[in-house]
C-alpha cells in the first residue's frame, strides 16, 4: 500500500512540474503587425490606392485600417498599429466613417468618441478631435463637419438631440456646434447648407422623420424637412438630386429610398419620389446608383439580401442585380458598398457574422468578380486616395 | 471526507438508508439520534464511512476553503478542473462559470438544495455569493449521486452546489456567534456577522448578515513593444466606475423531526454597482450602473417512512434589476427589470432491496419577466419536469440511471407564443471497484441535457430571436479514481483521479459582450466538438505531530472546436475563451496555530473571438496568491487573523478582452468566534 501511495505521490508531482514546464508562457505583448496579400490588380489611374475601414465589434477595440496599394497590387491588412505604435489602445472602438481630404485621412471612430487624423500617404497620426458619439464627416473649405448623436444638453428635454460639430482643420479644435434632430447620420453639403438625415434610432417608439437643414455660415438649423422614419443615408448625384434612405422600423414599415429635389423658387430640397426597395448602403457612379437591398424582418426573423441598380437617367429601379456572376451566393452579410469612379469597379464588403474577419469583393463594371481578400472585423467603408 | 460530511448533513435520511444497507441498525431511530449522528459526523469527519460517489465530484470545504484566497464562490471555483471562470475584474465585476466548455447556461447552481434561476439571461453571477457563510462548494459533472433530488437537478450538464453553514451544537451549547471584519485593497470594507441559536432540542436558527463596500479602484497597466523590442507604449491607469455597495441578509431555520428534517430560508441581497465596461481607445470611464435586489424564500421537508422517503421543496424568488446608463456620450438608458419565480418540487424514493432504490420526482416552475421598455414581450414560462431514476449499489458495482422529461410553455404579450418545447434527457452512470480494496474505482457516464434559450435570447428587443432552437449537449465520460485515507501515517490521505470526456454541443447559443456588460449579441454557434481531460490530485502529509501539509493540483486539457460549417473561416478553430491548457496547484501547510497557503493558477493562451488568428490572440495568465493565518484561542473565544496577498507577482492580464484585472492586492480578515 505504501508503495502505491508514494508512487502516486511522485506521479502527481511529476504531472504538476511538467504542466508548469510545458505550459506556454507569456511573451512581451507586441504591437499587432500588419499582414499583406498580393492581389495583383495593379491600376495606374487617378487613385494611388484606397483605405478600408473595419468597424470591429463594440467593446472589442478592433477598429482597424487596411490599405490597398494600386501601384503594387498588394492588400495590407491592419496597418494602423504598425504605423502608429505609440498610440495607446490603437485606433479604437467601432469605426464608422472615413474620408480623404487635402492630403489627410479622417477616421470617425464612434465608440472612441473621436475623429482620428492621419497623413493620407503614410497613415501616420497627426492628431485627434474629440467628438462624442460621432457618426459621419464632410468638409467645406478649411472646416470639417461631423454629425454626432450628442448635442448640447437642453433643459427639459427627455433625450438629447444630435448635433453637427464643426472643427478647424488647422488647429483640430471644435469651433462651433449646431443642434439638429435625433441621432443624425449621413450628410450632404449643397448651396452652403448641410442636409443631415435624422434617424431617431435610440427611440424606436418614436423615430425621427426629418432631414435637418443647417446653414453653414451662421451654423444654425434653418428647418427640418419631413421625409420618413429612421433616415440614414444621404447622397448627391451629378444632377444635383439628393437620395435619402430610410431603414424602416424593421417591422411594419419597410426600408425605402426617397428622392429629394429643389424646385425653382424653393429654398430647400423636398421629397418628390419614393422607391419601395430596402436600401442599407448606396454608392453613385455617374448614371448608376448601386445599393445593397439588405433588410431584416422582425416578423420572419430573417435577412434578405439584394444588389440593386437605380438608373439615374430614367430614375427607374432596373430590377437588375449588379453582381452578375453568381458570387452573391458566397456573401453572408453584405455591409459596405463603394465604387471606384475612375474604372467603375464595385466593392462589396461582407461582414459575415460581425465577429470574424470579413471579405472584400471587387467586381468590375459588369458585375464579374475580379478578386476578393480577407479584411478585418466588419468591413464598413472605403475611401480612395488621389494621386 | 468532505463528500461524506455533505451527504450526512444535507441528507441524514439517505445516510440512514446507507446504514440500513449494512444492516447494522435495524431498530427505528429517534430524531435526537439523527441529530446526534449529524453532530458527530460534523465534528469527527474522518471516522465516517467513506462513500464513493458514482458521479465525478470535486469538493472544497471547511478550513481548506477558508484559506484559499477567495472572496467569492467564483474565486474558489477556479481551483476545480474543467472549470473556466469568466471574470470581468474587480470586486463588483460579473463572474460566471463555464464547465467543460459547454457554456455558462449549462451549469446549474444550487443554493442549499434549491437551484438558483435566472430566466432572463440564464447566467448566475457567482461573484455575488460571498464565501462568508458558505461551508462547502461541490461541483458534479452531471447530477448529484443521490437519486432523491428534485427533477430539475437531473437536467443540468454540470451542477455547482453551495451549502451554507448548518448550526451544530455540542451538549450544553445554546448559541454560537461569529464576527468577521475584512478590509483590503480597492478600499474594501466587508464586515459580517453570524448568530446561531438553539431554539429547542431539535430546532435551530441562524442569522447571517454582511455588508460589502468597495470603490473598485485599482491600477491596471497596458504595455506594448515593437517587434524590434522597443517600448511602444506603457500606460497605467486606475479602473473607474467599478464600485460596489452590497448587503446580504439570510435567515435559516433548521429542524429535525422523527426520521426527517425541515429547513426554511429567507434571503435578501441588495447591491448598487458601477459597471466598469471595456477599456478602449480614448475611453477610460463609463457611466453604467446596476441596482440589484434579489430576494427569495425557500423551504424543504424530508421524511422517511419505512422504505419510502419523500422530499418536498418550494421556493418563491423576486429579482429586481435597475439598469441605468448615465454616460453623456451614449444613449441614456434607465430600465427596470422584474423577475419572479415560483417553484415546487416533490421527490420520492423507495428502497426495493437493500441494494436497490428507485425514485420519481416532479417539479413545476413558473417564471415571469417584466420590464419598462418599449415593446417589451413580458414573457411567462411554465416549466414541468418529471424524472424517474434508479440506483443500484451491489457489491463492487454502483449504477445510476435516470430519465427526465421536460415540457415548457412560453406565453408572450402581443405576439404569437412560440411552439411548446418538450425534451427527454436520459443519463446512465456506473462505478466499479476492480480491486478488493475500495480505494480504487473506475467510472463512466453518458448524459444528455439541454437548455432552453433564455428570455433574453428569445425576446430581447434588439437581439432576441424567438426562433432560437434549444441547445443540447451529449456528454461521454470515463475515468479512474484512487482515494485512500490512511489515518495518521506519513501520507495520511491521497486522492488522484483522471477523467476523459467527449461532449457534443448542438445548436449552441453564444453571447458576446456588446460593449455594455449587461447586453449581448446572440449567436447560434451551431456545433461544438469538445474533447478534454480533467486530472486532479491531492495528498496530505503528516511528517510530524501538529504539522500537516496538503498539496492539491488539477490540470485541464480542452479541445473545443467549432464544426458548424466548413465554409466559415473559423471552422475547426478553438471556441472563444477556452484555453487548451489550464490548471492550478495549491500548497497548504498548518503548523499548530499557523497556517500558510500558496496557490497558483494557470490559464493558457486563448482566442477572444471565433477565428484563431493573431488579431484575436489572448495571452496566457498565471497568478500566485499567498495567505497566512494565525489562530488564537482566548478562553471560549476563537480569534483568527488572515492575511491574503493576491497576484503576488503583479501580473497584468485580462480574462476577458479589454477588462483588465487588478495587479497585486491585499486583504486582511479578523474573525472572532464564540
């Protein structure tokens, strides 16, 4: 008995020691490196390349930046930390919008409550502008305009209205703000005015239904145009028409697209048409408005995906699918949409299940897949870098 | 030995049945005898008959539990094999357990005989249960070895049993009192008191109360180096909004009747907590707060009539959660959730032969959830559980087989109710002693279990999916156990066991934090294939008089991979937050009045998302905790001082991504017991 006991005792000791020895230990935590893949699609047009912004799941701090170099034909994944190793906790949490303007790249990081400012060529950090719950960005002259869910606190208001924040591109300081509707999203700048779509998404019992019109000179809200519930996307086409998407209420009221025009003698744009198709993202290239017809139904608890084209000359939904080679069967959750206005390439960003790497699909103008590449988590937006 | 104590104190009637098996005592015994029996077993543990469980069990109890550098039940569970504790950090941070990668919702948590429920999200925050009044924690892989138990207990894939202290009076004693004062890092103040009164010869009462207050402030550090080895950043900050203020008050009445016993408990827990939230770029403080009021009353009654034993349980619980987000930068949230539960159970056991018993149980449970949210579904759930079981204890063989039928009906407001769900879940357990000595046993089990999607999974406004399928698990387990108690020899006690297992989880529902701890994104992860090894060993050496040295070690290997869909980019990858290797080692030395405890916990590398890629890699962590205790009896008063140092080497680590854990921290506990 004694021998059995001591044998087991020594076995036990050996097990403990080997566990400690063989178990892997910690290494110095390194800045995450980028990775790259040779795509081979070299383009010598008006763009040097494009940045792709990955949203990252909320709380994961995995907003990441990818870059496709048109000269090399190489796709670089997750470049921010490598280019900016000393930034604590990297790019941030939930990237929402991105734009290149005057040699700089501006990234709106929603849950990090900031606009990150980088050099557009090197992706090296220049600075940041703190704007709470910021959503989208536009530029006029030497100023940027950022929509934000958080406006100045108003006495007596149940929930705060959203605002447009103006910041100076030279000093990177907020200069003025203007209160708009509830939870403002995308914007368009026209005639010295900002048109911003108010969603009211925080209050599903009573969605906002308006587009706010903000006069840039006085930074005041001139009016709110009644359009439809839960507005989100705003785009201008080359005829000066404004396209505004509504996400519906995910139940009885379907997602749709509104056309706004400014008639002779009117001060502002107003709705003139409505298209009964769900629109979750849109991109305009010349006479074509591409859109993702991605809708969710609380009733069927299922998503439907579509890849539609609206002909801007005839103002008709063509009913055609802009993907023509059957690739859509592989796309799990179309999320971002972009178009290269130089060569007509269409980009569809697949967010999959929102918590794993996405895929970027590049289609030519005829909807035939050219290439695809793995991105970060929830690929959301693309912005092209001029030469 | 702890197992025996548990069995003896919780189930004296079962012990009586065991006695009957031996045929040593044929005459009916009086209630006082039962009580005396309990007493002697409580005090003189080692002399009790050793019953080997047919079901794998791990137990921490008594002095060993006290010295284990643990504030809460969740901290103590880290020392069990096969267990992963999700810890959001700090005193107030949520702590849940996941056994053998099957998921938190497959782990039942039983508090003094009745399961704790949370129909809203299915997760029991074990960080809310302090060890102050807990005497033993045991973890069964599957159900408990006794077949006299509520039907619902047959249904969980793994069960944590928490047992609070039961008064035990020596001859002539009429009361006990214990006062505890604990303070330490994070501005912790934690006084508690326990009073036990002998009301009559067979009736006792105990009142336990506790107050916990902490700022939850601790330093944490994030550091990165470049591939060249240069420092990229190194930042130390103080965790904010992790404060907690909580009270617990618990009243127990225990009584013994002729061939039986009864128990009544009233429980109230009140807390206000800050939710510290994820640390992300540019956000170091958040404004979420939660107020919890958890109250329940429960009663149990057990009586043996000849060969028949009946056990009745009833419970009513009311949980109120008030959640507020005060963050100026985010949407203002102010929601009140009210959960109610009514539960009753009748368990009945009949002994056909001295070696053969059968049981049948029926439980009914009602859950209701209400919230002041727009378009809230206000779900009600009616659950019926019916079980039959049999146990055979014949010479060297022990067998247990059970089957449980569950029928669940949900009713929701303003919408069509989902289809009723009914499931049959069987289990078979066997243990065999191949050698003449009872020290060595082989054991195996097969068990099927399922969990219903919770109210949040199904009906939560933003993310609920009423079409969710229930999640099922099939477990196969085989193992060996060597367990010898050799009295006062040099190697006085030795125990070692190894179990290998294979679990298959179908339709797995996985929750991901959605920034706010209280809210989740639901994912139907699909199919998970889990293969693992649990190894445990414990040895107590008595090299000389007054000196006892105990070593305890456990190691867990788990390969838990997602095999849902070959087209997923995480196909056959290890599921999130499950390390391949984890383990712990504990050394405990007691010399006269002085005690020393050293414990080491290792959790290997993990991935914080489904894809096993570098961007989702989470570093291993390992902490050393040490404690010293000193006992000082002054006449009838027993004084005790305990100093604990946790995370001795001040490792910076996250258990959950972006939820940093505290660096080195201290606790001092002073106890006076009469």
